[in-house]
């Protein structure tokens, strides 16, 4: 009888430990999720004269952002290369100039882009493309002052636009 109670006591202690750990873990995840704002939208190549902010001078191209981020995303390409198999890789930096939740600001990112093309040397016939854009710390202004986060784009090859999603954290 004494041994049976010991086994039962141990089993109860294990169950309580597991439940407590799961509760604390879930609470930590909720706190992290509550500290970040999820964002999403669609970007398009900017038309000539559409994105003319001084922060974009010297950029290789600009995207017009819609959705949670409203404004212009200036892209500065640092490296670009094609593999023999048609995989294109590009790195660089970007500056966003625009609004978030109705307030103006800017932020910078670095990025890595990877795509597959039918003709990589001429960047034609894109099959897929995606990129990751972590925000550069200590470069945000206005509404983005002190923000961290990441934005991911996935090219919509059929529509010719660039849906994005990500998270921002103050």
C-alpha cells in the first residue's frame, strides 16, 4: 500500500510539472505574440514619378507598398548572381518611407532574395521568388523609431506583384 501511494504521488507530481511547464510556455508565447504586430499587404513596382523621396536617391528600383504599410520601398542591390541551374540570388538594403497606422516614418532593412528563372542571365521567365527583410536596428524614424521585426515577400508571378507579411515590434 505504501509503495502504491509513492508511485501515485510521483505520477501526480510529474503531471503537475508538465501542466505547469506547458502553461508557462503558452503564457510566454502569448506575451511574445502580443508584443508584435502582424502586418501584410501587397507591393507593386512603382510607376515613373510615383516614388520620389530623397531617401530613395540612387536606388535600383522602388516598390509602392499597400496594405498595413503605405508608401515607397527603395531597393539598393549590393550583390546579384545566377547559378548554372537558373537560381538567382541577390542581397542588398532597403529604405521604406511612408505610413503605418496613419503615422509617418522610415525604416531600413537588409535583404536576401532568391528566385528561379527560365533565363536567369536575362532575368526573364520567373518561376518563383521570395525574400527575407530583417529591419535594421536603430535606423527607424517617426512611427518606426525603436522598431525591430522582419518582412517576407513571396512573388506572385502570375499577378506580377509581391504579397508581403511579417511582424513589427516596438
